[in-house]
């Protein structure tokens, strides 16, 4: 296992700049997740760490060692990709053993490692089959097994679950995290799926447009997003954003209604200026239905999604759309006005999009 230090790394493909000065510290033994929308540079950053691409500027260290110029085979890494790339003419056992064979490991060690890892992954009964005789989920396990038997210092995953059906995704996701813990490894995992990101990561890096927008423990980022991008990217449904103006100790919504900045809010938002234009960010589950006289705002129901244990009510608040989540299985009727209290909210500057603290 190793730590990874990424210092001011830039990547250009010809004229196109893809990564603009990435700094990231991944502690030894951590499960790091790089998350962000398609095209933001996640795979590129992973390939730079692996040595499959060369940096345009900056350095990459594994522990104290500068690996920036090292070829992939000298970096002691194992990668698992979205497409499993197993060798079709080899059995599962041969596929798993291949990397060790190349390294001239003796046969007894190879056998015992393959058996041990096959046991952990619950694929012992598949060892004599060929890849074409396996399901997608089984192939993905074999691909992981092949990576694990080598005991690399660093595991890298690029969207390894995206070809699996939802039930299997959840199961393999749990397996990946268990394997990481059992093998004391350091892992870097790329996904655009925020559920995977939230559930797997010890440390999360949210990328957008070739920049790290925010990094830290996932819950911390979820609870204190640094800007609108991060706030709207993490969490499902996406955080609602209501345009508002600071007026006489309240956040007055452009549509109608207001939240008073009183009690603890007065302190948290002490820096807001009269007349400042902001967005009030409210997660779907952070509102409750209330009496008209207690309401901070009234939303108009447009469409109800029933999820069994709760409902998502798609509403409008003036021009803005707003999703509210309520327990139970019945939602309001279309067109009904719903008086809402906001229990928790975030405030973002309307111009910069930066967080002005949350309460
Ligand atoms: N070899 C290349 N030559 C030119 N441009 C490239 C190359 N590889 C990637 N890019 C560009 O760099 C940007 C980032 O690509 P990258 O594959 O890192 O995105 P990503 O975050 O992994 O996206 P996805 O979630 O779709 O996999 C994209 O705009 C892509 O078109
Ligand atoms: Mg990618």
C-alpha cells in the first residue's frame, strides 16, 4: 500500500487542456473516489496516476517516490476497467494467475494466492471455466481477482460497475469495499455515479471541467458543499436552488415567501449584505408540510413520483422547479398549493456560486 501525492498536475492533448492544475493527497490505505460529470477528466487523471499517459506539467509521487516518469509496469498498480478484458482463451484460473506468471512467481505461491482470492470473491466454482461461460457479474469478479492476486501497492478502478445490472452493482460495490478493507490496500476509484461515490469513499474528489471543485470525506462535502456545482451534483434528487435576495434579516424568495435569518442562522449568515442576490439551496428532504401561517414558501405540486416508502413531489415555486420528498405513499394532487417550512438550507452567492455557509 502506498500514499499518492498529485502536485499541480496539468494535462493537454495537443491544444486541448483537460486538467488544469490538480492537487490531491490520497493517504495510505484510503479509498479515494474521483467523481464528476462525463468529460470532466476523471479517467485522464487515473491514467496519469497509472502512467498510461504522461503529464504535461506537475509531479506524481507514490509515498516519497517520484513516479512521474516511470512506466506503468514499474508503478506496482493494478487496474480494473469497465470492460473486463479477460483473456478469452484462458480459464478463470489462468486469467488470475497470468500477472504472477509474468513476474516469474513460483507455481505453489500462484496456486495458493489464486485459491485464497477466489475464496474471498466466491468464485472457486468458476476456476475451470472460460470467460464466455460467465455472466457479466462473474467476469467482473474475475477481473478484480486478477488484480488482487498481484497484491499491488495501489488499486485503480475506472467505472468497474457500469456494465452490471442494478442489483449486482450494489453487491459488487459492497464486495469492492470489503476487499479494499481486507487487503489493506490504497484504492483510487473513478465514477460518475454519486451513490457509488458517497458509499465507497473515505476521501472524495469532486471534479468538474478539469478542476477539483472540492475534496474531503463524503459526508462533509454533502453537508457543506463549497459551491453550487458540488451542491447540485451530490445527492439525489439534486439540491433545489431558489433565487432570493437578502432583505431586512430575511432571505426573500424572488417568487414569494421568505426564511428569516434568526437564532443560529443570524450568526451563520452574519456576513450577508442587505440587497445581496443569492441562491437558497434546499434538499428535497429538508422541508416539511405545515400550516399556511407557518410557511416559508408555498410550492405548487405538478407531478408526484411514488417510490413506495416515500414520494417525490415535483413542484414549481414561481419560475423555479422544486422537488420535495415526503414519507408515505400518497402525494398531493396536481395543482395543489403546499405550504412548506424549510428545516435546513444552504446559501450561495448568485454571481460566484460560492457557498456563504449553510444552516
Ligand atoms: N487521447 C485524447 N485526445 C484528445 N482528447 C482526449 C483524449 N482523452 C481524453 N480526451 C478529452 O479529455 C476530456 C476528459 O476525458 P476523460 O476521459 O478524462 O473524461 P471522464 O471524466 O473520464 O468522462 P466519462 O465519465 O465520460 O468517462 C474529454 O473532453 C475528452 O474528450
Ligand atoms: Mg472516464
